[in-house]
C-alpha cells in the first residue's frame, strides 16, 4: 500500500475517532491512527515514534493527532 493510500484511510477514519480520542486520552496526548484505527499513544512524540516502530508501523503510514486539539489543519488568510 502506498503512503497516499495509508493517508486516505487514516484521514477518513479520523472524524469518526475524534470524539473517542478526546474522551479517552488526556488533552494534548499524541494519538496515532494506522489502518483506520488507534494503534498507539504517548505524551512524548519521540516515545510514540518508538512505539510505532516496535509495532512495525512506519511513521509516514500513520496519522498522528493530539487529543483535545481543535486547531484546524489549515487556515485561510485573506
């Protein structure tokens, strides 16, 4: 599967998982989604990377979001 395919799957899953992430994990906790499901979390990004590596998941094939973060992924500047 290509990185683009991984990204498409994970980005499609994120809106359905966001309320679970926000309710389950502490604010600002890093949460990784791979294969359309939550696979790891950690307060420290480097530790999260290590957890993904130990699961055999390339960081580029995961979507990492922060619990409780409502910052939009992009902004329009007029």
